[in-house]
DNA sequence: CCAGGATGAGAGAGCGCTCTCTCATGTCTC
DNA sequence: GAGACATGAGAGAGCGCTCTCTCATCCTGG
C-alpha cells in the first residue's frame, strides 16, 4: 500500500454525522461533560468506536492551550542517563505521578547545544504544559531562564544554581547526607577518611562534599579528596588514584553508589578488604547496593518520591485547575515550591 | 508573579504587525521560503527576535499535518531500559539521525497496559509523524497493529512476531550471532557448552538460542540451557543454577554481555577461572565488555547503526517529501523495509 | 393551562498557522 | 514605449477542535 493511500483520520465532524448529532455534542461526550442525555451519549460512543476516532491533539491544544503533556529534560549524555539507576527512579516517580494526573510524560535527553536548542524550541512551541529539568550542570545553561521568560512552568530536580530565577525545585538533603556519611566513618573509628566526590559542576556533587567537609571539620583531609563523575568507571579510577597517593586511607565516602561499587573493584584489586582495611559509605541506595559484596552502607535518598513531588509541583503551576489529592511523604506543605527531601543513613556491612 | 499573569505568547500576527508586513510573509520568512526580499526578511527576523516569537506547533501541525516529531516507544520496565546500555545506544543512534533530519525524538517507556494505552492515544492523536518500537515481547501487544491500522508509520527494532502486518523493521542478525558464539566455543575445544538465553518471549532471545542450537547440532545439550532476562543479575543467577546442575560445563554462551558479566561474578565466586575452566562468549559488545576481567569475547551488534537505520526507514515512510542522503554502512538498499544488520565475533580473552 | 425555570442540543466564532490564489510591481525584449 | 514575463507580497480559506451563546423542549407550580 503506497503512503499516499493513507486514510484520512476521522474528525469530530465525521463522528457527529454518523451519530446524527452536532459537533458540540460529540465534543461533550468525548470530554465527559455530564450534561448529555445517556441515550445520545451512547450513540456517540458507538460512532466513536466504529470510526476509531481519536481527537486531534493539535486542534485541541490550539484552542484549549493545554496538551496534557509534560516534558522531562535530562541534560546529560545518554550513557550517563542510561547507566545510572538514579534516572530510572526519577523517571519512574514522575511517570507514576503524571499518569495519575492523566498527563503524558515525554523524555528528552539533549546531548549537545544543538539538541538542547531543539528541545527548547519544542517545549517553547506549546507542545507541553510544563517542563521538569534534571541533571543540571553549572555551566551556563540558558534553558531554565528561557523557559521561565517564556512563561512555561518549570520545576528543577536538585538545587538550582541561579536561585534568583525563583524557580520551583525538589532537592535531596545532600548536605546532611554528606554529614551522615562522614559521621558514620568517624564513629566506627576511621581517621584517614577520603572521599570520591561527584562532579563539582553539579549541586549534588558540591553539596555532598560540603556536608562531608563540614562534618569532618579539623579531620577533613584535602589531600584525600578525589573527583569522580558519579559513574562506576570513574569511581574505580578515582579509588585507584586515591590508593596510589594515600595508601593509608581507612575510610571512604563515595558520593554515589555507582562510584562506591567502582571503588570496591579497585580496593579488591589492590588487595584491600572492605570494611576491615577501608570502610566505604555510598550515596543513593540503589537496588544493587544491598546485594553488593559486601553490602553497601549508604545514604538513602528518596528518588521516586522526588520524581513524584516534582510532577506535583509542576502540575500545581501548569494546571492549577486540576485538584490533586495530597502526596504523602512530603516534609512540608505540598505547595512549597522549594522542597528538600530528607535522607537517611542505611547501615549495612561496608562501614 | 501569579500564574494568571502569564504573558500571552506572540503570534504570527503580532510579528507581522511589528514588521509591517502580512502574516503570510512572516510565515515565509520563518519557514525559509526563498522568495522573500532580503530587506523585508531582515525586518521580520528582527521582529521575531524582539518578540521572542516561537511558532505554535499545534497550529502548524493542525494545518500542515506534520509535527516534525518522532516517538520512540520502549515497552520495557524502566529498570531494564536504564540498566542496559543497549537502549542507550539505540537512543543515541535514533537521536543522531532524527536531529540530522531536523526532527525531534521523544521517548516513551510504558510499563503497564495503562501507560501503554496512554502512549498509544498520544501517538494516535497526531502528535508525532511516526513511531519507533523497540523491545517488543511476544505477549499480545496491540500497539503495532493499532498504529498501522490508524495509518501511522511504524518501524520496529528487532524481528516482529507478526510478520503478516508487513511492518518495516531493522533487526540484528541474531541467528548468525548465536552461531558465531557456538562455533568459537567449539573451535577452542569446548565440549560441554551451555548457554544463558535471553527472554524467550523476545525475538532476540529466541533467535540467538536458535543460532546457537543449530550450529552445535549434535553437540547441543538441552540440559545446559538456562534462561535469563538479559540483565546482569539474571545472568549471575542463571550461571549459579547452571553450575549447580552441571559442574562440568566448560563453555558458556550468554545471550547478552550484561548476563556474561553476571556469569563472571558467579564463576569467580564458584572458584572457576575464565577462560581456563569455563570459556565465556557474550553478545552485544557493550562498552564495559572490553574492560571486563577478563576482557569479554563477544558478538558485536551495531546498535547505534540500528537506531539510525530505524529512523531512516521511518522517515522514508513518514516524510517521503524529505530527501535524505544515503546512510553508510547498510547491508542493503536504504529503501529495503526489512533490514538485518550483520554481526561479528570480537575475540578477546574470555573465549 | 400557562408563565418560568431547568435541561440539553445546536450554531458559530475563532485558536495560530499554512498555502493557494491573486495582484501589484519591476525588468526585459523587440 | 508597449506587451510579456518574472518577482514578491497580501488576502483569505480552512485545518479540527472548544466553548460561549442561543434556543428548543420538557417539567414544574400557581
């Protein structure tokens, strides 16, 4: 069948003709307006089914200014996005919440300025009702400003760098998390405590190090700080560097579980036992943390909840007409546009 | 600023008024029609910039029947999608190709029938020009049929179960891949060769096993077949079961690299050396395969190319008006709607 | 039995754009 | 210098939908 034979999609008009009613009535039935006689509604429903009618989203959006669609933009390499369970959980949480609200979530993973630009044009073209932004880097990112400027509702996952924009966000309490990790290592008697940080152009990386540093105080050893990129590979490499520079390290805070797992590899290869020789604390509490060898002591963050809360916040701004039931588990009022979710230490065997 | 203060977005009309031209002329300039006087085009461009004008996608799509958007639907749990580099590469390939063609790619990861239904409504509402479908399971999936029925261009990644639909697809030569793996293990003198299969409700899982089985012929040992789910965890568990049932196994074909890596874990923990005691061949050639310990012998599939080819195929059906340069690296003519990409054995140290 | 209010269906405008047609210029040729 | 032809800009219809008005019909109560 040649492409030219593509059948014309049925319109409201067609359904109306078939059901013997007006366009307006079909619209009412399709949108669930209650003021339609049951018999007529049934006739319309039948016609809809027979024709396989599907409302044209463009036409609807054009007049109603709503698309019932939200965008999730992760400005990150797809290798990172796909390699890190963190994203999986955020996506899960936001999809759950979007579905519950009857919204569709679409994902964008722009990798370079060109793709970022394309994504921006897309969301600015009115194709979505609001935007979730995650994995923000400090390098100048025009997206949040441009969207806010354009009047598009935005919620950021993590702490925004430019607070002056006044943008809503949902963060994890990364500073406290860093503190908890440091405290645990001190409490179990470690003295030469190093850390593999996250990227220092991301708020999560910065804040976790900040908490770690301030908790350690005098005991903080700048020479035991190595930088990672949140990935397992980077954690392994960082741990190797650390071991080479400071073989006497006896405690290690990895700012992500993936990096902690990488550190495990490096430590094992170097013949160090965990936790006997080096105690390790991670961050995230991803699924495999519990089944790692040894099971990883880590700081748990509520990533699914973060995703849900982000969508809630976004919905409140993008669709104030919708009345949503309160989301359980939030630390503050649901309307608070600056949410910081609590973290907790999960003690297993690695520290 | 209350949400109600959201400024009205500028329309073509506004730009036209500001530039002192007609709506049609602004449309021409915005769409790059060459028949516009340079001076006038400059004036329009200026007005566009001053107003921050962004064409309304809905309005455009309504009349032009094009959205310049493609959907990629991965019917898979987000844990699987995010845990497997395979998806990352497919996404990379399709995004690259979509960008090159000036199209936007949006991702969907429906996890349950409800989300699948929502995604279907979305793509059937005219919000996209075409759909890429990956990670299809044999369990009855109404999506391909429904989309084809609705006249929406579809391309499937992998071998479709229902060939009667005549849908275009891009597959990897999984049968040959299974053969290559088996042949390698035989050639290096292995006699008791087991396999960890992929899911048997997915064509990739079925076909790799089929190739492996037919190559082995008489030497195929049904008792050395264990099933996995393509994940590292499932590979580890499957290898443990295999070792428990058949401690004398000396060769192993894992139908994905992730499962091979899981098998490595199980083998190490069981005190087996790779490749001395058990030779292992994987499938995919994901990035970490080369840096695994030992480096993994595997069957390389061209996943990025697959993603690119899928978009090409889709564009040919969704946008026949666009003339795209040929895509290098394809085994057949670019117009062939049933593409099977070649695979190759990459010999490293594990087998 | 009829005014007055519900109730429920239709008419029609218009969302922001594209694209065909039409028409006013400017340019050339003989 | 007049006719033929490009060239480039405007007019206007209409894409498929929503939503406000308007109006026909039915049920009340006095």
